[in-house]
C-alpha cells in the first residue's frame, strides 16, 4: 500500500507527460477508477496535519527547520469546506544572535492560527531553544521530520475518503497549479505568441529570473487553486489560430506541443452556425490540463425579430455586434421582422473591406485576403469610432495604421491595389459597408430604402463611447444621403 502511494509522489508536470505517452494503456483505467496524483508538498502537509492531531477544521501554522543551514520556513494551513489551503509565509534565517522576540514576530506576523507545530530535522538542534523561548506562550508541538511518515496510513485513508466523497476534507490539501500550460493565439509570423488564458505562476517564474515582456497582463502573483477554469471569447471571422502550449518544468521554458509529434494540440474552432467561440482551459486536481471549444449564439442577436415587436416601425434594421452585422426586414404581416438570408440570416456578415483589387471586396471575400494581404484589409470600424482621437488603443492584429488629418480626426491608413497608400475616415469606410447593406435590402424589398434603423449590441465602456459610434454612423448615412435612427434595446 505504502509503495503504491509513494509512486504517486512526483512532479505533476512529469506525470502529465507520462500520461500522454501512455494514453493507450492507462486512460481507460483512469476513467473508471478514482485517482489522485498527489504533489509531494501536499502529501507532506497532510501527513503533518495527521501527526499534529489538531481538532478537525482548525488552522495550523507549520514552522520547518531546514536541514544543514539556518533557514526557518513558515507556512499555514487554513481550513474551508473545500479542504486546507496552504499559504507560504516565506522564510527567515535563525542565527545565534536572533532574539526570541524578533523570531516570534517573524513567525506570527501573518497568522491568526492558535495551533503551531515545529518540524525538526535532527535531535539536539540548537535552534529549538530559541524557538521554544519565542513560542513558549503558544505551546507549540514539536515533531521529528522522520516521524511524519508514520502518518502515511491515516493520510491514505483520509484521502481515499475524499476521493469517494468530496465533503471528507479533513486530510485534503487543496493543490496549487504547477502545470505550465495555456491557450495561445497567433495569426502570422510577425506576431509573437501570447498566452490568452493560463494559470498564474508569475511569482515562481520571477524567482527564476525570467522576463515577462511577451506575456499578457493576466499573469498574477499567486498560484491558482485547483481545479482551475478560465475562458475567453473569440468572435467571427476568427482571424487568429489558437493552440495549446505546455511548459517543460525542468527548463522553465515555453514549449509548443505541436513541435513534438506525440504532443499535438492544435485547436480547431467551431466556425459554422455560431457568432462566437468560447475557448475554455481547465486544470483538474491532478494538474492535468484540458481545453474545450463552445460555440455561442448571441441571444440579443437571435431575439432581434422578437425585440423589434416593441417598436412601431417598418424600416430596415441593421444591428452591429463584434465585427459583424445582421439585417432585419419587416415582412408586412403580424410576424413583424425577419432576418434576410441574403445577408446570411441570423449569423450575419463580417464588416471587412479589402482593397487588394480595383473593386473593393466585402465580408467573407475581404477577410479571406487578411492572411496573405493583411495590410490591404480594414475592419474594426465600430471599435475605432468608440475611441477619442487622442486616446486610440492600438491592436497588434491591425496591419492598417491609424493616423490623423488636419482636424485631428482619426483616419485608417492602408495599402491599395495600385501600390499607393490610402487614407479614409471610419465614417467613409462605414458608408462603403452600408452601401453593400443597401444593395441587398433593395433586392429584397424591391426599392431603395430611405431610412436605416440601427441597433448597437456591443457593450460600451461609457455613454460617450456609444455616442461617438452613433455620430460616426450618422455621418456615414449622410454620405449616402439616407436617414438614420437608433433603437436602444
């Protein structure tokens, strides 16, 4: 029994590698038999809990005397209904000149625990005299490190109960994420891969002297508790490729699984019959990472025909969301509005314009040019309209530039088919896109529409941002000599 348990005491990252390599032989067993790969630090903490025999559910402060030097490590086990959380309070050096008062202050500075256990490495450790003098009023329990292993049967029994019934948490230490894994995005060779979601481990990586210039701002100082789950949303037309990465814990470097045949984790998005994809990264108690792709239909878009029953109007409706739009036309009967299939129905079309040819291309024909001729493709008109001219936040995916004219207004600057560089305002480009909407609407209703109704379905940072978008769309409609109005839903 003990030997079998000890075989699980290893680095979770290494177990994960072994799990992948041995998938054919152990996956079926792991699906049918409860299992838990116990990190060594959590196992020792559970053994200390059992050896200390403190009342169940009470917190415990652990003081460890390091072997062969003057270092004293302090950590605290704090109980919740999920189990014990292990908080690392750091370490200090206990020298011959240390006073009991200073030692007590260093040990107790971050704790409210009434139970204290001191783990000694060998007999007659002179440091015990200072610790006893410092903590005498706290009545600490002294445990020999070699005696911790005697608690193995009790811990094995307690964790077996937890495996069967997760409410049995008296011996369970909530594991921390030590798996270096994440979902990364990359759209071409000119953009560095950046992690979109991943468990945080910044503190540990900084201790290795590594830089985080290429990492996004989601990295935090504390390790994540397991199980971990985090996600992000990507919208059509899904310009970027996504893939899973893993960190080789022995080298502390990012390693792409796809570089090795046995570790291919390219992510295939579900692009059909949806508006967005949610990419979800999960890491279970065993530090095993996995990901899931969830296609999303935006309810506010799907419900537009029903929503328009609130308004007494019959004008064509154009609704904007993410980088796309849908068109609804009144069918002149009691059912009210319907999506028009000529604009891809409820799914809509993307607001992209490509200038790779003399005749501009729109929608899917435009964004397909992005991969090879990205500097000829413009988009994000709504996003640019939301931002004041003196506060543009640039997106690294943009291959066009944002400049200003003499009036300090924003301009898109992009490559043109004839080898020149052109500039145009967001309103002008929006007018080009709306002209395509008008052509389709005319074919459906048999006449040129005199007015557009607009619905903005994105969440805006503030009222001013939404107002700037409305003004930009009004300016675009003025260029087309067509009336405009807005419906707030």
